[in-house]
C-alpha cells in the first residue's frame, strides 16, 4: 500500500529486539490466564456472598412501625383535599357579585310588579271615583 508515495507497511513491534521463544509466550499467556481465573473466582465468591446477604435480608423481614407514616399520609391527604376544595369553590368576590346580581334582578322584577299593580289600582280608583261622582250628581 502506498500513501503519498511512501511505503506504509506495518512495522513489526518487535523489530530489532530479541526473538521471543514460543515457550516464553506460552508461559506469559498461561500466567495471564491464571490471573484471569483467579479474578473470576474472586468475582464468583463475591457474587455468592452478595446473594447470601440479600437472601438473609429477605428472610429476616425486619418489621417497621408505620403508624406515624400513616398519620402523616392521612394528614397530608386531608390537607390536599381541603386545598382542592378551596380551589374548586368560587372566590368570595365572585360570590358577592352573583348575590348582588340576583338582588338587582329581583328588585327589578319586584319594582316592575309594583308599578304594574299601582297603575291597575290607579285605574280602578279612577273608575270608582267616576262612578261615585256620577251617583253624587244624580242625587
């Protein structure tokens, strides 16, 4: 392979160094494999101990008094329900506005009714007054 006119062959890592015998390489590799086996054994032992510890914890089942927690939860839920009730309810200003609007509407209807009644009474009074005057003049 050529790259920009230069020969780019891979250099031998061990070039210029002594040849390593196959036996030496085997010994080094066997030593590393033994180390890996030891690490694997240690990992297996650790995993076994952790598993045993977890099983012991599951078996012991330490009891916890949850009465205080339940009281706190009930209190918290009650407070949240109160807050939600307050949020859902209309404000005092809106309540007063609606009440005043209803009072205004009722007073308008009542005043209309009384004005109508007054006009009817006035017409009846005029009629009876005229009848009285006619009877008075006839005598």
